[in-house]
């Protein structure tokens, strides 16, 4: 049976790309009646330095965002990764399956480590192996993610296949990345060649789900664009990454296609299009940020929801890890 797993790191605030590229799809899959498991991947977060108090706050805020965006703690399993030790346990086993040559090809590590890779943590390098464990500890088959995570989900398939081959079993399933819609790669508002990210040092590069209406409008007004008006046809966006990005954001927020956006707004100047986009963004995001603020007023309730989710997650992962230990040949001495 199909089982959906995905996760988001509790770093900083959720940004528009996370919402449009990931969480909106999480909600759709939940509401389609699929078995859905959504994690707050705190073990991944600490692959780069996180202040402990900030990490706690970001974890609870991400839980609040999940709920405010329409995830339901009864229908979906919502929890934070560190509370289910099977992730780390399977991650270690996968570290011993994964080849260095595979890891050396991972573009996220190169992007995040930057020029001085000697100073990056070993955890940042091993990140994709832990991500494979996140998915396969539940035998998940469907993984909704943004375009930037495609390579990691493909690596998950390689790790599963190598494990199955090395141990002569048909144990871990093939995983499918689910990357659909106009918003699979939302770009930075300041640089059309860089994806929007929670951890980008420039706050002006992104829209946070916690931003108020004035901040959202200001960031869109200041978004980098070229001087041309919007084209009359979609192929006129070629070579115009910033314009393309704003059209994609509009489409994803309005639940229409980029073609429809061009049909409605083709020929208009950014001086007109940007306020329309800002109005739409505020209309869609304000109810979410209000609900997040309401939920954040009761942290104990958030922790309770996460605790219950972790128990349900562990019920699935425990037998899968027990079987994995048997396959690997670990003696069960207690
Ligand atoms: P960080 O900068 O800390 O890596 P992030 O914004 O990249 O933060 P992640 O927690 O790494 O967020 O990713 C969460 C989910 O959001 C993943 O499925 C990822 O593919 C998706 N995602 C991240 N950025 C974008 C984006 N710009 N457009 C669409 N989807 C995105
Ligand atoms: Mg990321």
C-alpha cells in the first residue's frame, strides 16, 4: 500500500517555497486519504549550527505551521525526528551501505558547505543517508518534495537497492519522489538563480510564513525584476528567471497554471503585477500566520501533539528496524 513520508528542517521560519512546494502537497495527499507521515527533521537541522533555544522554538513553530496549513494530527502522523530513535539507527546502517562516490555527487552538500568544505560537519555530508533512513524506516513509497530534493530521493532508491542486493533480500521498497505543480522550485526574490531558502542570510530573499502584510508587500515590491512588462505568451518568460518566478508564485498561490496567469496579466508592467501578487499572497498567507500565532500561545499542546505522533511513528518503525537488525546479523542479547 502507498505510504507517504516527508520532512522539513526546523531552521528559522517556514518560507513560501516550503509552503507551495511541500506543505500544500502534504495537505492534498492527506486529504486524498493516503497514509501520511510528516516529520520535523531536527536531526537534519543540527548538521549546521543551531542555537538550542532557537531550535526548540523553530521545532514548535514548524509544528504550528503544519497544523495551520491544514495538516490534521489525527489523519497524519506529525512528530519530530529525534523522538523516534529508529531514524538515527537506520541512518548508521545506511552510512555503511552508501558509497563515498555517491555522496560526492550530492549538490546540496556542495551548495551548503560552500568553498570551505573542510569546515563542514560530517553530519552535513551524511545528510542524504539519514534522509534515506527517514523514508525507509517506514517503508514509505511516496515522498512529496521540492525539486531540490530530487537527487536525495533518487539516492534513497540506490541505497535501498544496494541494501537489498548485498543482503539478498527484497526488504526496502522503491521510493517515488512526488514533484508536481508550478512551485517545485521557487527562487530567491533577490537572485533568480538561487532557490528561496529558510536559511538564506538575506531575509529580503524570501517570504516567511510569519511575515505580516506590510512586510510581504514590501518584499514583493523590492523583488528583483527586469524592466520589461510581462510577456503575452508563456515562452516569453524564457531567459527571464525573476519574471518567471513571480508568475510561478502567483500561479501556485491562486491554484491556476502559469499559462492562465499570463492570459490574465500578460502585457502588464511589474508596477501593476507586483501589487496584485502581494494582495494575493497576503490573502492566502494571513490566515495561516494568524493560526500559527494562536497555536504558538499553547506550547504544551503542541508538545503533546508531537509526542502522540512520535508514538504512532515508532509503532511503524520499530518492527522495520527489528527486521533490519536481523537481516544485518546483529545478535539480540536483550
Ligand atoms: P534550509 O535553507 O534550512 O535548507 P529550506 O528552505 O531549503 O531550508 P528544507 O527544510 O531544506 O527547507 O526543505 C523542506 C521542503 O521544502 C523540501 O521538500 C524542499 O524540497 C522544499 N523546498 C525548499 N525550498 C524550496 C523552494 N524554494 N521551492 C520549492 N520547494 C522548496
Ligand atoms: Mg533545504
